[in-house]
């Protein structure tokens, strides 16, 4: 299928061509016709599938079509489209997409999010915009100050709905929805259809079309997973050793906490590895700069927390390092979703200490495979790494929709060459089959 078959306007096709896109991705093929037809939509699609263009393109088309109807040729000041997103970074990325795809439409857009001054946002809102991208907290601030008018919203998009729940935004979202006109189009995108997401869908969406797409790259198929067992207090030195030994660049390093990210970033920087930290306590300017530098290849490492990294659109990262494993196994999938994109191979390397063996076991269950484990000479763990058998009756880790896996793993070029493989008693993945989707 070609973009021209979707019935998009010449202005949009021109912008798409300028981006070098030739064919619509599956979520775009499936979602765009429904959105153009004015239907509500519930879409299961993750970052990397092209989901942003899947809602931005038809929204732009509908707005320009309305604009060109003689009766409606009025200048609107209040936004007609509201896109709610969980994080500042995602707000900036969605706004960027709106501006890139809408470059030839003359539509006006703005992103409002916290961490930056509110006054410039107020001034732009006053001048009038068509599309508003917002994080819930800052939008509520504007509503409280009466600096935004949501009474003209025709289309509501809830992007990364599952993450909005994870981040505790559900009440805010409901409060915002109360301020919208009752008759409107609703589009919801989520990476999982967890129970609470389904419930929100029931209350917000009216007779929605359903779209469900597999990840662009199932992680286990393109990504090499490796675990190096090491004591917690040796992890920093091991990481430095890996940077020095392999001349790594553009490595996304995950930590569990903001404080831990800062400490690690400082240590790497002091040791000559160009590094920035990305987490919620950083000023918006610092975060934007860190991300831009990282994307431009100016940084060897970006140390991030899960929430800060959520939804980041960084193309084809060669390597993701889990300095600490996430507590929630699904976050491992989100983390490694940053690598192995667009057909490129990637490596997910985890430094695992003995107190993380339960997390490792849960991740292996989720992936339905054992991850190759090794130790690095000079960094052999002193603490016991054996894995307890799963307690009777413990439910298996829930599997996200697209975590298709394939057995076996290997170490590819550029990866550390571990001293021995398969050591340390990695947990056997649970044998239950959970290949079906969450529906
Ligand atoms: P998203 O899932 O919206 O985060 O998009 C992931 C990446 O895919 C972004 O870098 C987009 O620029 C890119 N993209 C979106 N649509 C297409 C397309 N039809 N062909 C190629 N790349 C695309």
C-alpha cells in the first residue's frame, strides 16, 4: 500500500515525501482510514511502530478540510485537537511530528508541559492554536488559571495511555475530559491493554474501531541479550572497563533511580566518558540538550531512568545497558525497544548483582528464554548468585502483547567477550505458554 491510497491531501503527501517515507506502516494503514472517517479508535501500538503519524496525519487532514469549507473559514483561537501525553519528552516529540507533517498546512500547534515557564505558553495560547499537545499536570495549571479554552476540542488523543496510568495521571485525565465538549472524536493509543486501560477505553471511547499491531521489531529477534553477573559495588568499574575496552559510543544506560543516574553519570564523566543524565529532576532545558547531544553522537553515554526514557525516539541505538534491572519486567522490554530498530541489530547488556536474581528470573519468564550469562575476568562476583525456585502458586509474570521470542542468544561483535558462558544458574523460563494477546 502507498500513502497516496490513503486519501491524504497533497500538502500532507508532500511532507511525507520530504521525510522520505515510502509506505505507511501497519498501524498507519489500519488507523488512518478510521480516523479520517471520524470514528473513535482504540489502538494497541508501541513507540517505534509509526503510531504518531498514524494519528497526526489524519487529524491534520480533517482540520485542513474543515478550514477550507467556506462557511468555516474563520480563525479559531481555541484548540480543536488535544493530545494528552505522559511525559515532557513525548510532548516535544509529538509536537515535532505535528510541525513536520503539518509543514504545508498552515496549522498552528503548541506543546504545554511543566519544567519550563508558563508565560510563553500563555502568550501562544492567546494568539490562537489549532493543535494542543499537553502533559496532564501543566494542562490543569492552565485550566486553573483560565489560560486555555477546551470548549472547541473536536478530537482528543490519549497517547501512551498505559503509561499515563503507571504515572498516576488517571484522575487528572478524567478532570480534563470533564472540560471537553461531549461530542468529539476520541483516539486512544496504548502499548498494552491492561485492565485499567480497558476500563478507561469503555468510558471514553464510543463504538471504537480496533487496531492492533505487532512491534516493529520484536525485541528478541533483533536484539542480543546478555547478562554479566557482578557484585553491585563493582558495577561502575565494570561499566567503565567496558567503555574503555570497546570504545563504546551512544550507549543508553538505565538506572532505577534519579539519584543513581546522577551518581553514575558523574562517575562516567569524571572518568572521561562523555555522559549526561536524563531524569525527571533535570530542568527541561538540560533534558532537551542532553537528548539532542546524545542523538547527535556527542555523548558516549546517556544515563536514564525508565520514566525519562519512555517514548524516546532514538533511531537504531547499537546498545542498551541495564546498569540495574527494572523492577517491572515489562520495563525491560521497553528499555531494549530502543535498540534493534529499523532492522538494525542491537545489544541489550545487563549488569546483574545477586540481589537482582528475582528480577532476572521474571524477565526470562517474560521473554520465554534463558539469557546467556557470564562473568568478566577481574569482576567475578563474590556474592551468591543462585536463583531460588519460584514459590508455589506464584503467578507467572504477565507478558506484554508483542514479546514474541525465539530461543537461544549469542554475543555479537562489539559485545564484551565474557570469560565463560551459561554459568551462575540462570532461572529456567517458565514453561507456560502465554502467546495470546491481552484481549
Ligand atoms: P513512532 O512510533 O511514532 O514513535 O515513530 C517511530 C519512527 O518511525 C519515527 O522516527 C518516525 O519518523 C518513523 N516513521 C513513521 N512513519 C513512518 C513510515 N511510514 N515510514 C518510515 N518511517 C516512519
